[in-house]
């Protein structure tokens, strides 16, 4: 497991418009040079926020990653995002 | 010598400014606006020369590859927010001078005894700073000293250290050899689960049991007990972002655990609870007006 690398990928997409563009165009290529497990890579490529949070990604980064990809804040976005996490309990996020 | 003339704790939800542009904001947001407006007036009356602003950075620039627990910004100017925050939340720019001599004093005297602050000459103020500053001092005319705190990436310092830092910063400010009136804005929040499965719990329960108990402790309870209870792990259990409350404990250290002169708690099914606390000059300095 490489939680730090997962968080770093989320961080890059959130903060960096060109990284977000690259991820949108080719998520697998964007993730290729990163040191991730298969499960992490798949969850990141699929924008699977539930799996990411279950794996211990930082919830705030995961949210901002999804927010960047959604293009901006709205209540429907939040409802959809939180809906995907229902039943999860957040655990350790130490990197 | 420098003197503390006003201390406030306020929230910094980045959706507040855009929400207030709506024709009719929901009740809790209107109460949030009213609280900010009240504090804006009091801050003006306090006529500070400088604003010391303490808040978290939200992993916008300090990240797990190089994470300071407490950092003082000592560049000539402080500006923000980040482009991505402007884009995603519709935040406006804020840009002002830094009170460099006070920033340098905190670093130089702090490292001798109190705290090994990190420092930076290249940084951006994120929404944790820009929202409170825009709401409380929209004129952008007062110099600031930004104090960044890590409340998001473990290990996070416990409440006892945030409180002790407040005690130390007050002592350092009062030893500063310039006749400055210093107001302090600390920004954090009550229970908060941004990005977690409980993010919308406020829809059903605008105030959690932890919020109610904490608010009571702040006003009538045992502040020492509250400070001791606020470890990252315990706050995280109350919502994955609740450690943002630690910045309020910094303020308690600054004011010597005095009860607030004024407070407001804006809560409703449309937003996470927004807690506002104010200590006036007389209360901060132990003289009840």
C-alpha cells in the first residue's frame, strides 16, 4: 500500500490545472509513473472515491480531487459524493 | 510595547462568499453573515495596527512531502487565494502587506524559548485566511502576520500544544518593542466532515452532541478539560475535519482562558456549524469594562 502516493496523485489533480487535464485525457497514463498498488491505481483511474477512502486516502484530498473533476462546488455534487461513501467509516490516514 | 486589543475565532467555509451573493441566503448563512458583520464593526472600533491571523492551510501548499506544524509567513506581502480555489469556489483575491518586524520578532524570540516555528517567504494565503480576512477587513489595508497551523495531516499537535502556543505568542507579542495594537483572527470550525461519509450529517443534526458540549465548555465549563480532550484522534472521531477546532484553542491560550465577550453559533440544515467567539480589549487584558 502506498497511501502517500495516492494522496499525492489526488493533490496533483486538485491543485494543478495541467495535471487535471492530463488525468482527464488519459488517467492510466497519468498514473503510470506513480508507485501505486494495482488496487490503488484502479481506484484512482476509475475515480472510485469510495474505494479510495476505504483504502485510507485523505478524505479532504479525495473530496477536492472529485470537486476539481466536477468543475466546481454545488450541492448536487456534494450529495452525489457523500452518497458514494455511505456506510463507510473513515480510518487511519497517516502517511 | 505591543498589546493585544481584540481576539476573534471565526469559520472559513469557502462556500460562504458565493452563498452570500444569492438573493436570499438560508437562515444559518444569514446568521453567519450577521456574525461576520458584527465582528467587522468591532474590529474596526478596536483600531488595530496589525492583524495576526492563524489558520490551517488545507493541504493547498504544505503537503506531506514537507509539512510544518506551525509556520510564520514573512514575505513582504500576503496574497491569496490559490487559482484553483478562485475557480472552484468563486473566491475573490485578497492582498495586503506583512508586518515583517513582528513576524521576525516571533521567529527570533520564539526559537529561543517557545517554539521552533517554520517560516516561509513564498506562500499563498488559502481560503482559511482569505475568507476571514475578506469578511472582517475587506479594505485590505492592514498589515498581517500569517501563522499557518497543521490541523489536517497526522501527526497533528494536540490541543495542549495549540493552547500553549497561544500563551507563548501572547507573551512574545507583549515583548515586542513597538507600540502596536495587535488584533488576532483565528480561523477554524466546529464539527466538520468535509470529504468524509458524514459530511452531510448537519442536514439531520445541525449541531452534534460534541458541538453542544464543546460550546458549553467554552462558555461555562472546564476549559482545561476541553483543551486536554482535544487530541487529533478524538476530534477526528467527531468528523474527519473537526481538528480545525484546534485553532480555537490557540485563541484560548492567547486570552488566558477568559470567557468570550460575545459569541454566536450559526447552525442549520444547510451548512456545517459556524462558531464565532470574540474577546474585547478589556477582557483580553483582564479588565471587565
